[in-house]
C-alpha cells in the first residue's frame, strides 16, 4: 500500500540503492579497487582479506596516488578523473569512468583511504562511512594508494546474511584476482588471507609465464597461442586456448578480456566453441584466455552496473574473428601433431610380447579347469580396444570393460574400506612435488580435512609447490593427479556436508588416481584389473554411476547374427 506522496529520496538512501547494484559481495569491492589500481598505473597490487572479506578487505598499490586536494572528491558520486565530457563516454580506455566505485564501497562499509603522490612528501588519509567523508590528515606513507574496507554490509544486514562462507567468498576473490592478472602480465599481484600469503604473481614480460601461474604447469603443453589473422584490423584477437582433449567440465576457466576489461560473454564463449567445431565434446568446454581489442568507440562499457558485460558495436564481426582464430589454431595444432609412434606398432613392444606369453601360460592352465561357476570362471583377457576398453570373456559371455571406470570402482572401494589408512611416503630424495595454481591452492585449503580423512596428505613445499606426503593404501603416487583432483573439487558446488559429499570427494580422489582411457596396458595389468573389479562389492558401476562393463552372452550374440 502506498501512503505517502512522491518525494525525492535523501542522499544516504540514494547512495545505498546505487551501491546495491555495484557492491554485492567482497569480490565486488576487490574488483572496484583493483581496477582503480590498474587505472593508476600500479606495478604491484596486493589484495588482502580477513575472514573472507567480512572483517576487512585491503587493496594496496604503488600507482600514481591521489593529490591531497582531490581526496575529498574521490568519494563523491559521479566524481572521476577519468572522463571529461559525454564525448569521452563513447571512447573509454580506462577501466573506471563513472566515479561511483569508491562512493558505492563507502555506502557498503567503513573505508579508510591512504594515498600519496610522487610529488608529495606525505601521504594523506581520509575515512568515509556511508555518505560521510572525513577530513584528510597527513600520515607517513609510500607512494601509491591503500584502501581498507571494514565491516562490509554491517549497515545492510540483509545483504550480509546473503554472503556465503568465508572460504567461498575468498575463493571468488582469488578466482577474480588471478583471472584479471592474466590480462595484465606486467603488473605483479599478491593475494593474502588472514595474515598469510596465499599466492603471489610476479610481474612478467611474457604473458606465457603468467598463464602457467594461473592455469598450472600442466597447461604449458595444453595451451597454444591463438593464430590470428593479420588482415583484420578493427578487431584484434589474441590469447591462448587449449588443444582438443584438454577441455574442462565447465566454463570457469574461460577468461575473456575486451580492451583489458574482464567480461562475461555468452557470445564469445559460443564463438570459441564454434571455432572448436568437431573437436569439441558435448558438456565439455575449452579453457584459456581470449583477449579482444577494439577501437574504444566500438565498445559500449556503460551497460551493466558492475561493467562485467559490454555491448559491441559489431558483435557479428567479433564473433567471426574469435571463431576464425580458434578454428585456425585448432587446425594448425592438428597438423603439427606427430602420429603417436606407439599406435603404428601396437602390441609389438618387448613388454607386450612377454605379456602375450604370460597369457598363453595362463590360458593353458585355465583350459584345464572344469565346472566354471560364478566365482571360478575361466575368465580370459584378450586385449584392449582403442586403449580404452578391455575385451575379456569366460566361455559363456563376452565382457567389455571400461578400464578407467573399472579402476575407479576399485580405487573408490579401497578408500571406503581403508577408513583413512594411508601409505605414508618416506622422506624421499625425489618427492612427488606438484605446482598448483592459485585456484587449486584455494581448493586444497578448503578440502584439507576431507582429503586427510580419505588418506591424502599434502604439504607446502615452496611457493605454489606442494609435496604429496601420503596417499590412501594401495594408491600409486605416479598416477595421482592432484591438480585435476583440486579442479574437480572446486567445481563441485553441491552442499559440502553429509555422506553424499564424502562420497563425492572419494569418487574424485579415485577418478584422478587411476588408469585413464587411452592408456596402453599389458595383458597382465588388464587381467589384474578385471579380477580386482570382480572382487568389488559393487562391480557393475563406477562411483559416478556409469557402467564398468558390458556383457554379451550367447543369446545376445545369436540375436546379433540373426541366428535366433
Ligand atoms: N588506487 C587509486 N590510485 C589513484 N587514484 C585513484 C585510486 N582509486 C581511486 N582513485 C581516484 O578516485 C577517483 C574515483 O574513483 P572511483 O572508483 O570512485 O571512480 P572511477 O574509477 O573514476 O569510476 P568507476 O566508478 O567506473 O570505477 C578516480 O577517478 C581516481 O581519480
Ligand atoms: Mg573505479
């Protein structure tokens, strides 16, 4: 029911409403502040959170700083140094332009801003809270700007209640910061949480080095530079995209920049997939980073409150440019890929031969056994198809086994049976050391407890490197793929509690510790796998519920051959 007359809202309410669109959660504050630091030509930016950003968020840069006289204006709405007139609005080259970032942050929390320009001997500090801005006081400070935000949303409890766990808010900040870092390789970034350094990206000349830090060392082989057509002048496309076969289960690792601005774009994502063409698999997405640069007048950045979406003057041209670049890159990598030598003489290696003789001995023995029953059938293994499926049989039926799914089932039941017992590695001369991306490190911290319960113990070993100290009993270190496991876990957004959650974690550990599809196996390994599968409590499906084997008995064969 509307009872009062139309009136103009007061300043504080207007500010609150405007801020509501811009500052939704801690990562929104970080985005505004980091963009300001980049606009200020910072060489290094440190982002620090306390309690997932609820208690405090601080962003420190070594950029140009704000002159003392401008300080009170920094918090005023529609006050900016980046735009002079409406004409500029259609040719924006800075990340900020509205003069709303700091005002919105002050509406959402208590802000303390300290800044010093190179020309000034001192720094100056102002505090802002809501629409109240204090006076600037001289303080000792180094050149640059530091903004600290405390008590986020304490004046808007509804929004505060909407925040997720500390871990999850922090993970968003980590994801955003490492992704924007991709587009700014010459700027160093450090991320800290609750007083400790979580990751640090030094400034680099070659964007490739930054890529490795963000996507992981494994990405070195997986990512290739985009082949770009030189003739297109208006829309320049560059970046790194993964080769076919390295796709991921979601779009989280697709990063887009338009003129240095990180954007979300279903259209660009679709163009990427279109360029992939037949290389793509349904439900899988290529990963990497694609940066589009356009004349500023071709991009309208003023269409979304957090500037995460942009409107393009010629979307079709951009779509085509991206699609073509991706397609050209894919066909270039396909051509460059040598035929796998092993595929040319399958089964001819020394190992395989000795395994063949093992089969003959075994088969000879098996033929002697009478009265096969369910337990002691004279099962035989005949070999692999496409290095993915094992062909086996027992005189009554032909059995096709998915080697990965089967091994997953075996590994999963091993964890379930072990109850956290683990193979602790000796302090090895060459410990299994892996390098993790910022994302993966965040997932590792988040899942430390669950992993330890299952028998997986990982320790820090150096900056961004970790050592695998222990694995569940019966697991092989050589097969254990910690980075992919962590990718999987961080993509899991189902509730993180209860038995179902524990089972998902176990299934992920199993999945990334076992034989893959496409891996050659000796006949001995194939039989061992089949035997161990049959000994499982639930041999028919993998922990994700996919079948591990297909059986064809004489009736089914007769039908297929039209005998029946
Ligand atoms: N880290 C910083 N270093 C130097 N100057 C800064 C920094 N942060 C803010 N400023 C100054 O304060 C002004 C206001 O910042 P604010 O983020 O509110 O607006 P903006 O960046 O201009 O536009 P937008 O609202 O789109 O972010 C900027 O225009 C800039 O002059
Ligand atoms: Mg700004």
